[in-house]
C-alpha cells in the first residue's frame, strides 16, 4: 500500500476536494484517514512570506561574508 499526504477541503456535500492531484491510477479504491484540525492548528506554523524572504536574504548575506558557524556547534545550548 502506498501513502500520499495532501491537504483537502470537506465541502457542504461531504465531498473531499484535494488541494493538489496525486499520482494514482483511477478509478481505484482508496483508504481515507481524515484528520480535522481547528483553524488555529492549521495556521500555527504559517510564517509570513515576507519574514521568510528576509530571513533567507540575511542568511545568504552572512554566508557570502563567511559569517557562519561550524555545523557541530549549531545545536550547542539547544535542548531537544
């Protein structure tokens, strides 16, 4: 059995509308597991695009200026 993870919307007719196509031969029987999250859970990891762009720009500038730290030191002080 193969597994695919995609987001979908359950409409008023109780139909699942996938956000993107999945590569399977159709028609085909599938097993569906539905995980329902409230809006806060779905958006809790959404970082604004502008913030991501600014962070990437800063990281690129630091890398070009050789302002990096060794990989083995990257996790120092972080409790997992």
